[in-house]
């Protein structure tokens, strides 16, 4: 397995460092900023060799330039958004492979949050960007509910034990919304209580397993595109 650590930055972002001990390679996933990422790598004597971007939003690529300047890292990002990714050196899409040392990821096209959003699926680890959150999914800024439904189906076809490394700490709000959809879901009630305990101690709720999403995520559990669309619209106006 890759050695993966999360770096909380900005208000609620996570930047991920994924390290392969055998080769010494380290990838940064969705660096919103550079400073804390470089500090975290230096403190572990990890050499950053590449950046993986899931989509073009500034809170996912804002650190690219400074990290490249400091380390010479190569940047991999989505084909459909290559023009918007700073310092991109490789553009990838569905079915392409990305490597961190001997660890191989399959690129998954998952447009919905943005038009060219991708994810990186390693064995046991999914870097999902802003497509899948704990008990939630991304806003449909540039895509459709149909695209999101299809993207989530691709994710859920991965092994249930896969851990999801998303880019935001949205879990507590997502849990509160999910309870309005399925108030009698015992697994959801217990998970929401566990999340409240974690956040009261300032602890992260990410990563999480796809198995947990299958049991508690109202967007993954939506039975149709129309149902997902209704739930996404409701979440957009939810204040909780």
C-alpha cells in the first residue's frame, strides 16, 4: 500500500501526499496551496516527484506552480481541462494509467462537478477530488445529474474495501442532510453520531470506505438519476 497522509489547508480542504517507500516517489494530489505541502514532505524526507490534479478549480491546483518550482515535479491532470491546469505536463483520461513507483492507478472519467473531472483509482485507494464525499457528492457546477449518477456507479464498482480520499471535510453537514433523507437508516444514524464525536475532537473523517457509502450515502443510494437530481437540489439549499 501507498503511505498516504492528509494535509488540512484553507477552510476545509485536504491535500494528499502519497508515498512509495520502495522507489522514494511521492505524489501530491490536488494541492490547493504549496507551503504546508512542502513542509509536510520535507519533515518526512519525502521527495515530491509529481502532482496529480483531479480538476481545474483553484483550490485544487493553486499550489502547482510553487511546488513545481521547488521540486521539479511533473503535473498530471484531466485531458478535458488541460488548458486550465497550471504547469500540466501530461493530460490523461478514462483508462489511462498513472504510477507512483510500482503502484498503478487507473484514471476514471467522472464529469459532473466540472466538465472534465477525473479520479485516480489505485488498489485500495481512490482519489476522488470533488465527485464523491462522505455521505455526499459534488455540486453540479458544469455537469448533470446523469453524469454524476454514472460517475458514482463507476466508483461503487470498485472493491468495497477501497478507501476514498476526497478533497474536503464536508462530512458533518453531509450527515445531517442524509438523515433528512433516510432518518430510519440505522447505519446512517450510527455513522452520524461517530462523525460528531470525531469533529468535536477536531479529527478528520476522511478517508472512508466505499462500503460505508453503500450503506449511508443518499446519492450513491439514489435509485435513479431523477432521485439523485432531487436530492442534489435539496442539498444545495440545505442549511444544517
